[in-house]
C-alpha cells in the first residue's frame, strides 16, 4: 500500500484523473454509462406518465418519486468526477430524498382521494404506535384510530424533514467551507458527527410517521402496489444513509486505506458513490415496472370499456332498424301480403 500522501488533502479533478490507472478510468466510464441510461429511462417515464395519469397531483408526485434514481445517480457521478464536490453532491441528494418522503405521504393520501376520504376508509383499522423504526420496543404504546387530529400529528412527523434537512445541509455546507466538516466519526471537532446525528433522527422520525399510515394502507391501497413502492423508497434510504455511514466508519478505522492520490475519507466517498450509481440503475428498472404495473391495468380496463361502448353503440344503431323491418313484415303478414324476400334479406 502506498502511503506517501495520507493527509486529508483532496485532489482537484484534473489531478485526480491524471493519477488514475486504466481500471479506475474503466470503472468511472461504466458509472457514467449507467448514469446516462438511468436519466434516459427517467425521461421516457416522464412522457409515459404525462400521457397516462390525468390527475395533476398524482402525476407530479409520481414524477417526483421516480426522479430519486437519476438524481442520486447524477449527484454520485459528480462526486466521482469531482472529489472536492463530493460532500456537496451528497447534501443535494439528501435534500431531494427528504422531498420525496414528503411526496410519498401525499401520494398515499391522493390514492384515497383526500384527507376526509382517507379517514373514512381507514376508520375500521387501528394504527399501532409500536412501530419501527423508532418505537418497535415500546410495548406500552396503544393502538389509535385515525382521526383529523391524529392525521395532523402524523403529517407533522413527516413534514418536519422538509425543514430540518435543508437546514442541516446549509450548516454542513458552511462548516465544510470552513474545514470543520470532515467525514470522520473519530474527530470530536468535526461538525459531521453532530449534523449526521440530527439528520438521522429527523429521517427516522419522518419514516416513523410514514410507516404508521403505510401499515394500515397495505390492504386498502393494494391495487396501487403501495407496498413495493414503499420498499423502493426504503432501499434508497438505506443506500443514502446506512451505506454512507458504513463506508465512513470503515475509513475511520482505516479498513479503507489512503493512497498517494486520495485520503481514506475521499476513497470511502468514492466507493459510496460507485455503489449508489449501480444501485440506482437497478432500482430504476424495478421502479419502472412497479409504477407502470397499475397504469397498464388501468389502460386495459379503459380499452375494454371503450370496446364495450363501441359494441353498445353498434347495437343501438342496428336494433331499431331490425325492429322496424320486422314490424313492417308483420304488418304485411296481417294484410296477407307477406314479402319473404325482404324478410330474408333484413334478418
């Protein structure tokens, strides 16, 4: 292992690319290709959703949620190519994730119609407050019914992340510019440890509120594939938070060593960004299937309805003609002048 330069000096992008070997360049090229494919898939999905979801709110929330994968992939690619901007890229993706957690809550409410419809449809269910990730071991917590007041409290649990996450990102950028934000849990003078703790608490609180509604919505919203959509959101959370924490810890204990090109913390960020690029590509393919699944069923139902309406329209056009012809034949039969040629032709 080359430990000539084991300081915390992060190389500039041109120094970084000059020091890469063939394997590093090939890995970055693969990440760039996967990022491009992820973005292209997202643009295709935007066109598909705009043509198949008529509800404006539902359409915007769906587009926002599907944007998780290209946003994370693109910001990670920027962190790979520009090591000094890696922290800013991570902060940008974290803010977008908080917005998507907020959007998922309102997408669930939109599936019910509105707040009143949601409360009415879930009135027969009890919401267990003893739920992960915050209160799974609190056996003393009761079950509650969904009311206007309880729904307002649950929404506030989720909404707080929209305020806390940008504030943490802003403070992180300020401390980073002053050199006090380094990815090192062993440095008590680094603001990274304290701001990360605030971010984790805020995220867990938001997910707790979201999970309270999700657990009682699995059956009522089963036809909207709400469970796989929620799992996809959780997987992005794991990639954005848990994976980032693990790589940082590995760099802190020197499991990820430094090189003559990059310090341990920067190599940990590089590894995290590479993994996210691959993960977001795979998750975007799964999300493409999950979010199209319900739309395809709606298209099939609409197509079947249109065909039935066309058949009914054809029947309405021909039935009166047939009845009038039969009536004419019967009238002629009554006068004893049945025209069998006309009868056979019309019937």
